[in-house]
């Protein structure tokens, strides 16, 4: 049982790609993030060089993988608790910068426990997320006024501002908002809901990988909320993904927000698993 690390995306993909694609839902962030790195550049999520790794079980098969794009938390895929704990110990022993961990609950807790045991630094749960998969889509009825349309380059400035506002509210970041929006528009991954000739809500979607795509982000400016726009644009982008042949249409919710969790379930999204983001203090 051992970890192998690299800064080379192709090496990582060759070693761990089949493992990740065999279960695209629990590996959604790893798959979409590495695909974005390959398409938009290795600095897509920050200036630091990404680090990749994979873990082999006693039989030699890959049974775990991770990605670290500084300054973000270390992102773990599905893996045995022993692999997560071993990775934490290796990073602590090597002095690798590790601001936190983002993973399914079991792997996150195993990593954090080993990190605390090795370094004496306790972890703090910053975010609790739930991963959902679309079952049978149930569009909102009645739908709000307006219609969905694809985002275009003319929407760039607005989407950059909305991306900044979304990140500020959610306490998350995915690198430079302008670059994130430009990347999303480049592959047609932005949908707007328009009412009365003006955009009122926005839903993004990742590139499709292994028959899977993830809806993110979904944003409606505060003055325009509680009118059904967010549900409508989510249903629109979900329907378009299904029509394009996407098998697993996914999204994450913040468990601290019961409104969004109830909303997406009404649209036909079903729980898959819970994730934690745990930070480590200085």
C-alpha cells in the first residue's frame, strides 16, 4: 500500500483515470477539476503548481486519488480510511502545505484525525455539503416568467460580478472569477434566466466527463430571490444536460441551507453522499 505523487497531469491521468471514471459521481470534483486543468491551464485554480497523487491497494490496483491546487484544501476522492490517514501522515512528515481537506465524510475525518495526531493541530469543519444526483426531473410548476438562454461573451462582465458575489456569499473560491467565467463560456457552460429582457439568474455546469456533469454555481442576486428564478434556471440547465446525453447530472448543496436542499429535491435531485471541508489552523 503506497502513495505516488506527481506534478504532471498526464502521468496522473494515465495512472488514476480509469479508477476515477469507474465511479464518476463520488469523484465529480476530481474529474471536473483535472479536466479543467487540462483544458484551461494548470494555473486555472491558482498560481501554485497542482499536485496529484494515487494510492495502490495491496493487490496493486489504484484505490484512491487526490489533487491539491494551492491555496485550496487537499481534495480527496473516494478511498479507504487507511489511505486517507496515510496521506495525512506523509504530508505532515514532509512539511507539505496543507490548509485543509475536502472529501467525503469518512475520508475527510480519517485524514483530519491522522493530521491532528501527527501535528497536534486540530481541524475545524468549515463546510458541510451534500452531493445530489438528478433522478426524474420535475420542472417548477408554475414556472416564473421569462425563459432560459445560453450565456454569451456579452454576458461576461455580469457573470464575473455574479461569480464574485456567489464566492463571497458561499465563502469559496475557484481562482480568478474572470478566468472562471471565460473558461465556462468557452465550452457553453453558462445558462441565464431572462425576465423582461434582462438576466435575473444564472446556472453554470461543468464539462461532461465520463457521462457526468455538475451544476455549479447557481446564483440569483438577493433583490431577485424568492421568485422561482433559481429553480427555473437549474431545471433548464439540468434538462439541457440530460438532452445532451449526460447520464449523471450532479450538484452540491450547503447543508446549512435547508432552502436550497429542499428546492433541489423538489426538482428531482436525490442524495448521494455527504462531504466535509475541514481546515487546519496555524
